[in-house]
């Protein structure tokens, strides 16, 4: 059984083929960073146009790499949301068209569920139930996961997600896009003792996140420095990253205590952050799981795998083209 996965939710085109017996037999990823970085962020129209240009050739290439043809494909999975509506429509339109032509089912996949499931694509995956931290450019959420497709929202960002905060602070500091890797790189050169930034909402009960105030604190710190040097930027990057990581650590600890669980899964683009992994690895009392580095950012492999799991449970969508730019995970159909 083979399932193609198509990811076009934002600024990366991903195509992969998952085989029930052999695992990933093709995994291709094209990043649009070079297109968008001169604008300091993703330009939705340009993202959509580039997905149109790249997706079909990548599907052909994936079939060739996997050594199969369209006749070997049992289902086509695609990202149905959340994401940029134009980008989502590209993937959905291509997936539904191929599904009709090849006479196979098409399955709309939730982008963040796919990120979560990427952490289970390991030799020793976590076993349900567990707590999941989904942390990316557009989402920061804590979920209690009792079984596949059965999720309870514990807390989420009430404003900017962690990834958005990294991008916006990087822009304040005159760094490139995307901001996360740039801040992480400079933070290694920073003086950790120079600045101490607040840990937002950690002095209040609950599991929600808020990073807008921290972002403002960074801006005020920059404005208070008369002539900002490279070392100043490194020190601020270090303090900002410390604040975000420590806030996440505190909230994850609370979520595990509240649920009584001892397994934590972190997934999404920000889960690739080296310091976040190191800090959570040092914590006692729970087991930490996260995807391989190549599966942290948006990719087709996680869509193909999520599609495979839903396909074997009987999901098959109509050929209507519907996408959901906003899609709470607790509205997912349980399988």
C-alpha cells in the first residue's frame, strides 16, 4: 500500500510517498525561502504561484525515485489546513484532480496533526496517551493526546505563536528570514547574564501562551541602546531565546502535572531549536520525543504518513475542493 503526501500550506512544497511495508520510499522538499526573504516574510500570492510551478514535477520525480507508477498508488493525501488559503488550494486542487484521474481516494490532512504524527515516525515512538507541544510559525499549542485523532486542547497562544515571535524579533534586530535559525545562531555568541527578559504568563495559572509582550520588551531594549552593536544583537537574541524556551519549559511541566502523564512530544518547526531540545531533555520525570530534524519543518513525509494512518481507518473524502485556513485540532474527525 502506497500513499502520496502533498504539502503546500505555506512556503515549502513537499511531496513524499509512504509505503506500508518499506516506510518512506520518496521524500522531496523545496523551500521558497530565497523567494520571500527579501520581503522579510511570506508573500501569499508568490507562495501559491511557486507551488503551482513545483508540485506536479515533484510528484513525477517522487514516483521515479520510489520506482513506481500511478497504478501503484492507493491514495493521495494533501494538506487541507490550516495554512495560507491560496497555497492550500493549490495542493487540494492537484490532489483531487489526480485522485479523479487515477481513481483513488483523496484525503485532506490537518497540518498540525501531521506534525504531531511526525514524532511517531521513529524506531521507538511514544505510546498513547501523551502531551504534545505543537510549536511552529503559526501555532503554539499544548494538546492531550489519548489516541490517534483524539485530542484535547490544554492551552494555546492568545496572540503571536512562538515562531511568529522569532520572525518578528529577528526583523527588529535586522536579521534575515526565517528568524528562528538566525536568532539561534546569534544566541550562541550572546552573554546570557547581560539581559533577563520576562517569562510571559508564567506567573498566572493556566496553560495559554502570550509572546506579544515579550516582543515589545525586546523592542524597548533595542530602543534603549544608543548605538546597537553586533554584540548587543547577540546578547538580545540570547535573552529572547532563553525567555521563550523557559516559558515553554514551564508550561510543558504544568501540562504534564495537570494530566498526570509522563510523555511529552514536541513537534513543528520550532521543535528543531537546539536549546529547546536540550532544556527539555534535562528535565526529570518524563520522556521526551521529537521528530528527526528533517521532519520538523513542513514536509510531504508527515502528510503521507498521516494520510496512510487515516486511509487504513477508512477515511476517504469527496472530490469537492475544500480547504480550511483556520482549523482547530479538536474539530478533527476521530478515527
